[in-house]
């Protein structure tokens, strides 16, 4: 028996009519880029956005999205050995349903997607100070491979 049956029933690809809820969840995850979400989502559905390549939503029994995972393929990721790597670009679960297996189910679906793309490795990242995400990745079986601080200079 699936203990999560009453929480959500499926994980499915994002659809155009999910734009508002996906944008709201993206804003909760990345508030600093709030003004870009609707444009990026429109470009995703138009097929003109480079990443993510796939977006999966976890939905409850009524079809209401409870979280998402944004997926991509990368040629390189820290600590990986191949040049075709499934990559989690974004991962979010609504606060009121966290710690109930939805994030784990999204990651499992993402890993299935990556295998279907011919990947033998999956990678992800989090900010150095995001201890909750770090612990969640560890609980999902991911090992830390590196810690970096990135720099940028506008020219």
C-alpha cells in the first residue's frame, strides 16, 4: 500500500494551463527573479527556452499541483564522469505538504526521465547556506561532490 495515496496521485509534465501555479511556485523558490518567470514559462511552452528541457508537476487527488521539478541535460557537472548528465535545475514542494514524500517522488520521476534520455548520472546543486536542501539531497541518496563560490564581472 502506498502511504502517499491520499496526498497526491500522479506526477505529470507541466501543461500550458499550469502557467499561473508554476509561476507562483517558481517565485516562492526564486523570488529575486519574479519578473522573469512568466516570460520564461511562455518561452518553455513555445519551445524557445534552452532550459529546462522538462518540467514535472506532482499533483494531489484533485489535480492541484503541489510541487515541481525542472530538468535539464548537461555535458558537465561537478563530480560526474560522463558527458550526458541529468540535472535538477529547480525543485519545489509547497510548504504545507513538505516532508510527506512528494519531493522524493519528484526526484524519482526526474531520475526516470534522465534514464530515458540515456543518462547514467544525475546531479543537482544548492546554495552553500541552504541546509534544508542539503539535508534533503543527502536523504535522497545524493553525495556532495564539491563546494564552490562563483564570481561574475560585467564587461
